[in-house]
C-alpha cells in the first residue's frame, strides 16, 4: 500500500507553512501563539489529495533552532522530504541541520522548493540556485527536482504538486502484514470521547477494537476508534497519519515519545547497541562517555555513549560502533534510525542505526562486541542471527527472543534458524532453544575444566552430582534448559554419566591401601547394622581423624550402593531393596501397611522405619492412605 508521509524541512521563516497552505488549502499552524508570532512552533499536519482518491499525509515541522526537538518528533515517520529554501536567503544554518537530520534518519527521496520567488530579481535567483545545487551536491537531494515557487502569487505551485504526486506514486509499497507500531507525537482530550493520540503509523496495520501496548511503560489499552485524515476508519495502515481514541486512557499517562504497538512486539530496555555516524559538517565530536540527547521516533531522552573497541572519539565524517545507556527504558527495534544531539549547547552531532535493542553490557575495550556489531551491520538475517547467538554466549536463546531482537516475524526467524541448523552453524534443544556451535565448543571446554578440577580434588568420587555440575557450568540458567544442555553435551560424548554423577570418560578410581581398608570396614559395619545403621554425623565424628573417610563415604554415595533416605540416615541399597520386599509381603497380607507393622518386620526402631517410608513417599514409591500406606508402584 502506498501510504506516504511528506515532511517539510528548512530554516525558520522560509515559508514552509505558507507553501503547505498553497498546496493543500490547509493551515497547519494550529496554536494561537503560532498565529500571533507567525512562526511554526510545533508539528502541523495536512494532506495532499492524489489522483486515485487517496491522500498523502504532510507533516509541517518548525524551522527555528529552538524547536529542533519538535521537528525531530515529527521527522521519524517521513518518507519523502520537501526541503524548503527561501529565494531571498538561500541555504541557512537550519537548512543544513535539517538536511543532516533527514540523512541520519535514512530518508532517500524528496524534492526542493525555492520559495518567495516573487521577492527576488532573476539574476539573484540564478546565483542562489547555483549555490543551492552546490550545497546539495553531497546530499540525498543532489539530483532531486528543484521548483521555484511563490505561495503569494501561485507561481510553480501546480508543477511542485505534480512532482510530489509523482514521487508519492513511485514510492515502494509498505509491508502492512506485521505488528503495528506508531510513535505518539500528540496527546489531547476531546469532550465526550476521552484521550486521543496521534502519530504516523510506521509499521503494520491495526483495527478498531484491538488491544495495544504503550511502550516503554508496557501499559495495555483497547483502541476505541480510529481516524485517518479526519475520517473514521475501521483499519489503519503503515504510512498513514492516524488518530486513536484509547479506552480508559488518561492524557497525563501518555507522554509524547511513547510508542503504541502490537502486544509483545517490542522489548524495552536500558541499553542499545548501535552503528554510529558523525555528520561531516558537525562542529562537535562524539566522545566516549559523553551525555547526549537521543532522538528516536517522536521521543527524546538522555543517554550516555560508550564507544566500543577502545575508541575515545569519533570525528566529523567518521563511523563506529557504540552502546547507548539510558536511565529510563526506551523502546526501539533493530534497524531503527536515530539522531544524537550534543548535551549543551544543543547541536546535532550525528546519529545512526539500532543493531541490537536488548544487548548485554559491554566493556568499552571489548573487541568481541565490535566483531558482533560489525557482523550485524548491513548483513542479511542469517548473519545477524548468528552474531546475536554468538553474543549470547553459552546462554540458550529462544527463537522468539531472536525474532524480537532482529525485528522480523517469528516465522522468518524459525526459517532462518532451520537453515543455520542444516548448515551445522547452530544446535537446537527442545522448545525452540538455540545455541551457536562456537558456544557449544566453549561449553565443552568449560565442562571438561570443571570435571578435571573436580576429579583432582575428589579422587575417590566417581563424579560430580547433576545439581553441582549444572550450577558450575551454567550459573543462573533456567534449570530445565540447563538440564537439556547437560543432555546435549552427554550425547556428544563430552563426558559420561555413571548413576547420578557426571565424569570425564577417562576418569578411573584407584584406592590406596588405607582407603581400601576404610571402605571394606564401612561396608561390613553397615551390613551388620542392616536396618539400624549408624547415623552419618556419628560416623564422621567417629572417624574424624581419618582424612580419607569422607572420600570413602562419598564414593559409596556416588556409586549408588549407599542411599541417603534423609540427611543423616544412610542405608545400603541392597537393604532398601529387601525392605521394599518386606513391605510388599505385608501389603499382600493386610492390604495396606502401618508404620508399626513395617517397623516390626524390619526389626528396627520407629525412627528408621519412618525415615524409609517418608523417603519412599517423596519418591512416589508409596502413598499414604490415612494412617497406613500402599505401594504406589509394583
């Protein structure tokens, strides 16, 4: 759909508003102060009727340097630029600044209107046009049509309108199938309607009655009604100027700069990884650690710039990579353009493109961060997905999270990851979790280091228990995901599992004569005690002078021949098996088993019998039926 927004640009008092009035018959100055002072202070809106009956939106921006902030809040949704230069003054400071801003925002189409032609002589006009062409030579408007016009006499207005209509009709169609997004540039209350917001739809489409989320606050609202150029519509599309009446919304809760979008389509954060560019004619440089004004969409916020790769500054005309850090969350998507202005004095320095909207915190000297962003900058989707997966390190990432990070549909990301999977570039776990192959190798090396260290410190232990291994290898990782990682590494023969523990394949236990004597003595002791074994704490106290005794005890536990039914009560596994047979015999005789019957059958005390039963209860082997129990499994 060719819904297009035309945006004006140019120095103050060069006739932008008068030109819009001549083109459309509409006055975009709506504020009393604007009419009194004769200058545009805030955004104004109009539309241009097209031959097919549709309309192109027009955003009229203020030209005064004091209102660049307002200009930027409307420039984010512009598709076509209408640069306005007064014939009697030519290119002025805000002409250049506006031109720089439009280039930073990625606008590549437009035309030029030389206004106030009725105020100058022909020879002056010719000289001014030559200077104008020189001034535009290095810009995206270098080969753009230039029209000499007068809003006062009507000179050239018809030809300019034809050019604008031709440019609009040649603009590529917008993708309106995905999630919608609209930066909010105006909020007001209408009696009888409630809160109304306006903005330029920059993505997707939305219908009346749909739920929407206000970012970065992540508040939900229902869209009560939609208007496009003053007409009620049931559905609005990318490239349209839209007004929305939100149900149960309050004006004070929706600041300019907020983004209304499809639920779950954005991921607000406190940092952005970005590609940076300093304007060639900037009087300032971008310095590491500097505070800047970040302009994105219709919003503005302060940020701290961290230049990456050890750079201390970017000079005019230079490019680089950085991380922007904010005090409050911002909502942006990969591929979004932004503008940076100097903190004080307020001057446009440069801008760039968002590469990663939810990055990890980088050290300024990080070469890996630069490599990641370099791989992502201007790359195709598989390369960007690979770079992000590498950047996540050994953390498993869901395909949906990668889709959000790259601003593509879930279906597109799944297809991309399947391609990488077929190429052996990534591995996939259950439920859409992915890990880059490079990071699999890192996990393998780390797991071998952990196990080797464990074996050296614990020569009599068969291996490390799952919980301990999981925590050491994948700290902070979701338990289910970490367990999947262990199973994946196990399938790659990185290590082996023996019973309940993990070990290196080459690990083998060898006993010293003293350790062998302790092992045999402990086993004999437990076999004689049977169902009334000495408690673990008592054994450790008894053998406190034997430094090897805890290792021998751990060996039996790791091997599974000694079972802890409680923290302090240990039974030989063969005795527990006999206890289970005794329980089954009692159940066959009585239908169910009481604690007293079980105690007597084992010829032990209530303490030991209850410890076994409660252990079985936890394992799901038995279940209680009142004061008795039955075997839950055969």
